[in-house]
């Protein structure tokens, strides 16, 4: 690590021990996901944020933009988006930026100096042509796609531990995949029949001013968007295809709901064979009972976004519909935490050999 600082903590034997201070830089720190990274990392004793990157607020104090951290940060001006310079100062770089930025900046030299966790879609999709089609842009660094590890710890934990470049999953894909994965992996549902109905709070649209995201446009209303064309579709399909061992094509429709945070997924799949509720629950438990952040609910229960808000937890539930021979699978996460910043920090913990839940034990906020 660069100019390693240490902090003191008390070990199991009540003696002072030293641990290395991780130096983190955040490019895009003033967007919602970037600010959530700041909020979570500032609560840790083993991480120092050395770079608050922002194109829109260069020179302005971060705490003047987000007053919730004003008691912690004093005179921390936002800096520009110079990844090359940042790599000389940081051990890990978070890029909470629009699609295209990370790929346009990353180089072998940068990766030799610092690890990168990219919160955009630049390295999530392994097929560069699929990426270019859905995102309507040329990929600037296809040579790093195969190296990038898809940052879903519940599936790729071992690979994430040695990664230099992590593609942090999208919010909808995180919730959709965790909800469906065990059933797809075990062949419980016919993967050719999957329909995903998803709903998200408005923070998922980002902090930039856009007419469709204005208060009067979203309050007291609900709407589908990206119908048959949402960019998270190929990401979900690719990851489910790995689980199924064959190509998976889904119907995915997201909806915007008038709340700040949260994602609720309801997925439908025709049963490939007859199963009982006890069998389905046992399969979910097989995959998730040792996962700190995935909470499998008892049969008959349903997830609610309010029980995960502000936390890194994912709540998963199901219902067998014998009348239609379908399995209804449900999941809820906070799109800003498990769907973005929290999962990125979970990945950072794995990168640096720390317990996966370090700094992420926050209980959901209610009411």
C-alpha cells in the first residue's frame, strides 16, 4: 500500500494491534452512489478517503454539498477525475461514474498501482458486442473485459479475492439474480419462461436533473420504463445463463415508484417439476444459509423494501402457484447499498482479505 498509515484497534486478547489503513479514492463522489460510498466508508477506522472526485464540484468542499457528513469532514475539496494521478495515491479506486468513463481511463499502469471497483456497466458484460449494442457506445478497453470479475460475492467470492478489476453489478441485476439463482441453478424452473417485474425508487435514476425524475413527475404516480429495452436486461441474462449452463432469455420490465430507495423484484417461472414449499425453502437455504447478507424468508412471507432500507441485506421469498404451475420468487434490496455502494465495499473487503461484512452491519432504517 502507498505511504501506509496504521490505526490501532483492540484484538481478541485486549491488546493494541496495528492494521494497515486502506486508502480509497472515489471518482464520482457527488453522485448518489458515490455519496453513499462516502457515507459508509467514513464510518470505518481502517479506511481513509484520499480523493473526492467530481466534475461538477471541483474545488468545492464535499461537506458543503452533502451536509450529513459536515461534522466529520472539514475542508475536503472535490478534485477532478484524474484516475492516473489518483492511482499514485490510492490502494483502491471506486468509479461511480456513467458508462464509458472507467473503460476510457483504465490502463495496465493504473491497474499495477491500484485496484479498481467500477460501479458502471463497462466491465459487467463479457461480450463486447452485446455491450456496444445495448449501451450504444464503443468499448474503450475491451482488453480488460475478460480479467474483470463480476462483483457478486455470493457467487464469485473466491475469484473476487484476487481481482484487480471488479465490475460491480447493477441494482436490478443484483436483486433479480439473487432472487432467481438457486432455482435456476437447481433446474426448478423452466428458464425459457422467466418474467421479471421490478420496481425501483427514484434514486436509481441518479442525481442529475432530468424532467422525468422531478418531484411533480414521479409523486403520486407509477410507471414502467425501458420496456423490452432496459440496459440491465443483457446483464441479468448473461449471469442467469452461467447459472443455467445454457442461454437464458428473459422478459424484464422495471417500474419507477415514488420512493427514495429500494428495489422490489417479483419474478415468475414455470415449474420444471413438482416441488413442495419445504423443498424450495431447503434449496434457498442450501445456497444462502451461510450468507450474511441474504435473508431467506419463511414460506408465506413477502419481502418489503422498508425492511432493507439503508442496509446491505437482501430479503428473498417465494410462493408456489399450483393453479398456474408457476413459482413466484420475490426479492428486496436497497438499490443504493446492496445495489451499489454497499456491494462495492463488500467487494473491497474481499479484495483486501477482510471479513466480508466489515463496515456493513448497519440495520435497516425504520420508519
